């Protein structure tokens, strides 16, 4: 039997001024109304799982092959340019926030199992060969870039212009497993191969956040 499973999740989020929930007062920009933000969020998740099982029997011999391959990937990206979630916010910026977050997660799991038997012996007519292989790859990547946040309560954030920011996270997991077992003229062979790869990458860039309560932040 052969079993192959691939799962991929990708999520991207970009915010330019949010002010969710209550109490907000957000300024941004200057007197001429210039309020350049320039955001971005890119998230890519790729999962490939390939599984092959081959079994053969000639003249009364028994062979069995089993292959399992599983690949799972996850990528997240979040970009914030002013948010002011929660309550009691008063945020004043003077433009030029640029935030970029990029996440790439790739997981590839490949497994091959071959079992073959031929010509059972007189003393052992049930000569048996079997092969089993397991390959699993899991990859998680996250990226977050914040340019002023002021989440939850408390906040009073000022700032005055250019923040920049950049966050990139790349995770790649590759697991390859190969198992071959063969029997001729009554010989018995068995083999097992197991391969597993797991990676996780996280990147966070933060320019003023003021999460939770009792904040007062000034940056110039």
C-alpha cells in the first residue's frame, strides 16, 4: 500500500491604519496631508508528498511493500502600519511608514519502498521479503513587521516619521526515504528506512508597539 499526504497553509495580512475597537484618535501625515505608508505582505506555502510502494511475488514467495509520505507547510505574514486596536489610543505619526513581511515555507516528503521475492526454497517455501519506508517533512515560517501598533489599552504614541522595517522568514524541509528488499531462491531480506525533517523560522521586526496597557511612547 502507498499513502501520500500534502498539506499547505498560507496567510498574508496588511494594515494601513486600523483603529479597531474603541477610544481611538489617529493622526498620521503632515499638514499637507502626506501620509505615505507603503505596506506589503507575501506568504507562500508549498507541500509536495510523493509515495511509491512496489511489491512482487513469484512461485509461492510472499513480498510486501509499504510507503508513507507526508508533507506539511505553513507560512504567515503580517504587516501593520498604525493600528490602535483596543481602547484609549491616541497615535500621532508624521508619515513615511514602510513595512514589508515575507514568509516562505516549503516541505517535500518523498518515499519509495520496493519488495520482491522469487523461488522459495524446499526447506522454506514461504520465504518472505518486505519493505517499509516513512518520510515526513514539516516546515513552518512566520514573519511580522510592525510600524506603530498600540494594541489593547493605555497607549499614547507620538513618533515623527520614517520607520522602515522588514521581516523575512524562510523554512524548507525535505525528507527522502528509500527502501529496497529482495529475495531470490529462498533468501529472505527485509529493510526499513525512515526519514524526517522539521524546520521552523520566525522573523519579527517592530518599530514601536506599545501592546497592552499604560503606554506612553515618544519617538522623534
